[in-house]
C-alpha cells in the first residue's frame, strides 16, 4: 500500500498478527513507533528502507527492529541480501 493508505489498509487486519509473527514494513514515512502502536500484539516488527540501487542488486538495505530478535534478523538478511548489502 502507499504510505497515505497504510493505516486504513492495516487496521482491519492488525489483530491477525501475534507474538509469533514477523512483520516487515517498507512503507516510507511510517515510523517504527507507529507500527508498534497499530500492531500492538506483534512483537517482531521490522522497518526496512532500501535504496534505489537495489534494482540492480547493488543497493543498501537498512533496517531497525522494534525488539532484538535473531529470527527476525535472519529473515531480513535472507530476504534482502540478494539486493545488496544489508545493515541493521
């Protein structure tokens, strides 16, 4: 979804995400604190921000986690490593 439609799209399904899920957001402009507020039951929330060179697999992908999680970190690394360098 586009950032301006994010909350409208996520609110109806927010309670579907529990502590056992990992939610990864690439929505520009949606802060980690806002994600934690709307996905209050989910503990593994990751905000990811790739840059344009990922289109040619030479990019940088930065991420921050709401809570330290080895599992979430591994998921993010595995998903985004083919696009370039991944840093927390």
